[in-house]
């Protein structure tokens, strides 16, 4: 179920301050944030955030299309390296097809 | 024979059922259309007057997104997610469930038929 409109979008307050500060300083630096749960607001467009994924800050360039999504959606928390046995099976099937 | 919304030619079934052969029209929309055009439920498509067919066609053209347009809309929505680089887009790219379902087992609708794992022995019954 989606969030009630009357509540407005959820954003951790300190993000607004950080965004304002980086805007006024005029330097394009990555704003490190831990708040993956915050909604991306229109005033964040054009800034770069480093969204924490539990290990490091993933740089996210906020574009207009991202407004309405959450920061966490752009910073994956899991890495999938694939199954080793899969690779083996692929290799064996590849050689089988080459032989046949 | 009635052509409604492009290629769809529903058969001599009842109108409520026949309309659902159109992609984008399910039970709810079919019921709404029938009520608005005032077609009795037991009427079949072959018994519709030309005027009624015309009314249905106009209503679908005007009020509903259907068939190719709908498919295109859905495809662009998915494409948007994939281009955005967000989590849902990644899941679409990988062909895995998008809405947080488990993938340890099941998820066969998205993953397709099970692939055999090399070296794994089949249990002999």
C-alpha cells in the first residue's frame, strides 16, 4: 500500500540541511548519507549523494527521473558473484556442443 | 463477427466474456462497459446491433488503454526502471522477482524452467 498523501514525502531532516549547505558552497562534492529510507525530492536534483550500502558510500547522481524513489533503491546492498557450479556446467555444456 | 479495438474478433460468446479477449479489459472493465451501453448480460456478440457495436468501440477507444498502447505503456514503464539503475530495474534486468519474493526456492515464473546443476546426482526412487 502506498503512503498517505497528507503525510507528505518522508525525508530525514538533516538531508535538507546537507543539501542546502552543498548548494550554497557551490562545490560538487559527494554528500555522504546513511539515510537510505529518505525519498528523493525535487530539490536534490543535480546533486551527488554517497548512499551507504552497509559497506561503503555508492555515488548516486540524482536526476529528475529519480524523484519519488528512495535513496536506498540506488545503492544495492548485496553482491552476487554467481554460482561456481553454474560456470562449470556452462563450460561442460559448451564443450559438449563444440564436440557435437 | 465484430471487430473491436483493432484485431480482436470475439466469438459468439456472451458480450461480458467476449470483451475480455481484448488485452487490457478484464472482468471489471467489461462489466462497466456493458452497464454503460445497456446490454443485457445474456446477449451474445452475434446478436449485437451495429449501433451497439459502434458504441462499445467508441467507448473503448475513448476511455480505455488497450492492446498495443497498453503493452507499450507497460514496456516503457519497465524500461524506465531499468535505465534508472534502481533496485527494481536491476531485478527486471536479471529476470528475477521484483517485489521482494524469495528466490531460494520457487520464483519459477520469473526464472523460467529449472536449469540442471552439473555434478548433482538425481535421487533414484
